[in-house]
């Protein structure tokens, strides 16, 4: 999740540079530049993908010849409940899509917000979120806390604070706007600190990579399908704070239900035993 926010920060910087009036009409102001940079970065991602080492758990499964030939179909037919749990957990990502991707564009295009100011504050919020994610993860590991408590805590706080954050963004001054995004970064960081760890523990090693990938992608697809409808409501300027708050709260409730489902269906969390991945 921290890498996702780093990507948002880099994308925002490139966007500001390319759209700068000073570079308009030059090669650096061309829409082709972001695609060119993305192509370069993709080679780095490809290198990282092939240079990563598998975990000792996976090596053990491979050595015992317990790998599954078709992990996707095995996941669908034999681990569908785990897939549903993982997908439900991933719905909290909708809050990031709304506040970090959709809303900044809507604010400066249709609500007369200063583009550079909005992008700068979004980047600050991302940095805050990354910091909180790392610190929360460190605290969980250092004090051997149960990860199942951190994620729903972030969801509950987000549910309670989203109406306030939405109101401060649309109907307040710049100081309140900055405060709203700082609060957002803190709450999002709390949830992010344990999301992938929880999702990892849902799946056995021989389908773990597929399970994480499919559940996260499914959450983005099904949750993100609401974005065009919300964007249309925001553009019409009909109670924008209400639209954002309701949508994000619904997504967070789905993630919270998934976390509770994981807790009540697993003796591991009830007995206080944490799996070391």
C-alpha cells in the first residue's frame, strides 16, 4: 500500500509538470512523456518481479511437490469463502481511490480549487499515510499485537470520521481542507498496516499469490464500479460531501464485516496465536 501511495505521489508530480503552462507546446509538456516514463518504470517492476525470492514456506511446499497446477480454479472451487473474505477486506481501497485519485480531479475541474494546492495536499496526505503504515506495522511486530484488531480499528475510525472529512473538504477553508487530508492519511495508514498481512493468512502457501491477487483485484473491480456514478453525482454538485461520505462508509462497512467474519471463523485469532509469514 505504501508503494501505491508513492506511485500516486510520482504520478501527481509528473501530472503537474506536464500540465504546467510554462512547458505547454514543448516536448516536456507532451502527453507522451507520462507514457514514456511509465514504460521505463515497467522494466524496473519486471526486474523486481523476477528477482524476488520466494518464502521458505513456499520452497517447502514446492519441495514436497504440493503445488497446485491451476491455482485460480482451485481457489474458486475449494477456497471460495477465503476469496470472499479477501475481496471484502479489499473494499477499503475505495477510500484511497476516491480521496487520492477521483476527488482531486473533481475539485479543481468543477469546484474551482487550485490544482497545485490540491495535488500538494494529496501528496502530503500520502506521505502521512505511508509513515503511519510503517509505524503501525513496526508496533504490531515489536509488541506481537494481533493484526486482526488494527484493520477494523482503522475501518471504524474511517466510518466515524468520513462525514467530517467530506464536510471539511467541500465546505470549509484551506486550513480545514488540509486538516481533513491529514486525518485521512492517518486513518488510512492504520488500515493499510495490516491489510496485506491479513489477506496473506487467508490462503495456503500453494495458492497464496493467486488468492491475494484475485481478491485485491476483485475488490478494486467491484468497488471501483461505483466510481463513475459517484463522479457524475459530484459533477452535478448535488450534496457532494454526502455522496462521498455515503459511498466511502459503505465500502468501509463491507471491509469491517469481512474482518469480523475472519475473526469469528478462525480459532487462531480467538486463541491469540499469530502466524509468522
